[in-house]
């Protein structure tokens, strides 16, 4: 949590560098696949400082946008960053992914970006997302991937442990203390492989799509509660 909060001042800038520009591209791709429209209720789970919600609000006018996070500092930062465009629709809620404090079928669309891997119980969290997702709703997960190929996985681990922290350190250049991005590698070890994660999502949603970038090191999973016509 401390590492995440420490990264706030340079969150977007460094993430764009370490993902070779793919972090924001993956967000945009996922939102396009969710087929958002005016007047819907959306959950941005793991809102962070608000980059995904900013994209949402630049394209549609939702009836309600809930920013959900475990960090009060992140929620406050998101509200500040989105103040000019979200004063009427944004509500922020603090909590844990595996115990969502919402009623069943609350949201038309749910998106979580670079956050699901921090869940204490991934299967339960996916079940919670399915529970609060409406009968015709959709869910998107954008996150670091763990390739099924041993060779690709070894390359991803090498990058996350050694190369990525160095890029982040050079980008930080003393502007914030320490190197919060070094904490990505430890959280990566507990991730299931891309195939196992996909199978877990298929248990909760009827129709599932999968997209990968960077040889499987960055993934997008779209789950829908109902089958497409």
C-alpha cells in the first residue's frame, strides 16, 4: 500500500515508460470493448489517481461512476484529479476487492486496471465482481500477465525484477523517495498464469475475451454476464 501511495506523483509518467506506452493503450482497448454509453453505472475498481476514470469521463456521461480503492490517499487524489469533470457523477468508496460493499447487479460495467493482482483472494474477488455486475453487464481486467510459455515467463520475470526497476529509477531521478515500482515483482509471483486466470474468469462470466500485449506480459480479459446476440 505504501509503495502504491508513494508512486502517485509520477504514476502515469513512469507506468507509460515501463510499459513502452502500452499501459494507456490497454486501458483504452478495454474500455472500447466494454461498449460504454451515456447514463450507465460504472465501477472503476482500484481507481488509483484516476487515469481510467479520466478516460471514461472524456468519452461518455455516466449516471454514476464509483471509484473504489483500498487507499484513502489514492481516493483523495482521484477526486482532486477528476474534480473538473466528475463533480456530479463520481462517488469514492474505500474497501477490499474480495468484499465489495455493493448490492447485487449494481453496475452496468466494471473495470479494474493494474489492481486485481493485489487482491488477497483472486477467486473471491472475481466472484464479487460477477455478483455486483448487472445481468447484461460486462467486466474488464487489465493487468500484468504471467505467460504460459516458460520462455516468455522467464523474460517477463527478468524484466520486472531487473530492467523495469532501473527504468523507473532513472525516470524518478530523486523526485520521490525510494523506488515504489520495485514492489511490482513481488506481487507478480503470486499471480496465476494467463491460462489459469482466464479459466477462473470463465467460471464467473458467460462470455470471455482475451487480449495480450508484450508477449503476454500485459493482458486484457473481458467478461460478460450474458451471451452476445
